[in-house]
């Protein structure tokens, strides 16, 4: 496209779902397939926007309910989304899941044509809903989601199996039922995904939608 960064059109998509639903993998697939047809894109992960907890001891941080919507700094995320939509770069916060708080460093993020907002609560704040061109909710069976969550927490976030299980039973599942699942009603489309393969038809449909938007 010949327009400058500030003049470019932006397609903003929200992808929500429970922990372990596959929403991150699905988001990556959409971004990658769009890149193959020449549309620049990136994932805007709400995991970066957990509130800093330096004021708490490490023991208190470990018991903090990260699955409650109040754990996320939606105001900062919303500001950054609007800046990216306007063609402005932002400094993304970086969350250190091993120390349970926000890192001191930030990550430079430049605007792209496609922004995929991904997270448990991507469809939760009303102000976010007005930014999206399309909204998707990804769901999966409880057993599949739990296994995916434990595998991720152990491999990527420095947890042991017992602490991961404790968090799932104590906050992940209750918060999903109370806050996350009700946001499914805000989606234009829902995807039920229990297998290992990324849902091709859903991916293809979203890529066509994005492609048509930029034509």
C-alpha cells in the first residue's frame, strides 16, 4: 500500500476464549496466513497487560488471582490499541511470569494493517468491542483445555504441575464460568476446537474477510 503508516486502514479483530482453548494458536495462524497474501499483522496479547505487582511479596503474587478481569490494565491496553489504530508506535509492557510482575523493559510495537487482540478478556470491555471489525470466541472441552494449560505453565512460565493444578481449580475454572464464558455472547462467531489441527475453514474465512477489507 502506498499510504503512510498513519493513513493506512487497520483491521482489528478480537479473539477471546478460556485458558487452553487454543485462541493463541488460532490467532497466530490467522496472522501468518494474512502475511502470506501481503497483509502485515501482529498479535496484541492482553497477557502483556497484567498489572504490576511490585508492591506485593513474592508469596502474595503467587496467590494473586490473575484470571480475574481486574488483574488486567484495560485502560493502558485501550490507549495502546487506539494509538496503533492511528498509526502510532507504542511501548508494550512485558510481563515476567516467573517473577509474577511486570518487567522494567518494554517492547517497541509498530502499527500493522491487521491487529489481532487476543486474551481471556478480549471481548470483555465494552470500549474494546467498538474497536473491532470482527469478534471471535474460541472454546474447547474442559479436559483438553486443562491439559493445554498445564503444559504451557510448566514449559513457558516456570510452574510445577501441582501449582498449575491448584491455580486451575482455584481461579481458572471459576473465573471462566463467571466472567469469560459470558463474553461469548459478544462474538460474531464461535469456534469449538478440541483437536490438534488449527480449524482451517475458520482461518480461511477470516483471512478472506481481512483480504476483502483491504481491496
